[in-house]
C-alpha cells in the first residue's frame, strides 16, 4: 500500500487452519489494494463439483477454520458478479462468524437464477470482512427519547410513494 492509500488501522493477526479438503487452495486474499473483503474459495472436490439447481441452496465448504480475536467478527457477504451474472447469492447475508467459533467456514449459497449453477474447486464464492464488534450494556428506562421520526418504519422516511 502506498502512503496515500494506507488505512489508519493495522492488520490483525488471525490464526487459520487449512482442513484436509482445503489443501492446495489459496488463503483468502484481497483482490485489489483497497478491497474491503477477502475472497473465499470453494473447497469442493475437483472431480465432484457442486451443482445448485434453480431455487436450491447449499452449504459450500471453504476448507478453512480460524480463530478470530476477541472483539472481532467476520461477515460473509455475496459477490456482486455471481449475483448479477448467475442470480447466485449468500442466503443469510451477511453471515456472521463469531470470535469463539472454531468450525469450518461454510457459505450458504442460493441459486435465484434460471439455470443450474456449478461450484467448482477454487471458485470465488463470497467475500469475508473482519470487523470490530461493539457490545451492548442495556440500560432499562421507563421510555426512550422522542425523535421527529418517532415509531415510523418500513418506508416511512419516503421512497415508497405510489407513482
């Protein structure tokens, strides 16, 4: 990174293990210098790609397990190219990986497209962002302060008007 583009934060160190079926695949990496997300790759067998029929979903293995530091989470998000070109997206967007989870990272993909979608070994299936977590300490009160918006929701701030 150049001095002009370097963020004001330092990378955190995250221990990661490649599971046997993830051997030979690259670790998640940033596609460009300023990418926010790391690309997650499919760790399906080379000889047995995973086919997701239209309307179906599947948990796609990445072949990775990690130990996020306390105070951080990882969010699994869709890749825009898969969504636009094939109608394939991450079902529980964003998927959250908690700091105390030690199992394999899997990505739940759903095929909203018209044709079957083939997930081959090494395909970039999602992106993962690692971010700090803010914890809540509830403070019970008799009522919350009023605002101009009040209890309005679900389109109450505009943009839902009939044309």
